[in-house]
C-alpha cells in the first residue's frame, strides 16, 4: 500500500507516517493510531516473558503460513 493511502487509512499525515517508518520520534497517540489502522496491537509484558511470547508468535506465524499453503494446494487440485 502506498504511504499516502496508508496515512489516509490510519488518519495521520504522510509526514508523520514517514517519520514512524524511519524510526524518528512520534508521539504515542499517533503511533497507536497507525497500529490500529493497520490492524496491529501492542502487548506490554515483563522483559522476562518476552522471549517466550516471541517464540509463541513465531510458532503462530508458522502455523498460519502452513495453513495458507494447505489452502492453496487444495485450490490447485
């Protein structure tokens, strides 16, 4: 999605979205608005739990990828 469309979809300016993409400082309200507009969420957890949650997320992504591959194979048959 082009940046201008993404910015409009998220309700922010192109400049603000560009700053966020490039790791520049933006206020939290704008960052959360972009995340919401893109269907993302932020989970804040104790640092000690981060590695376990990252592993769970990687596993879920792998399962999603496998399910998509199986759906595609079923369509091609």
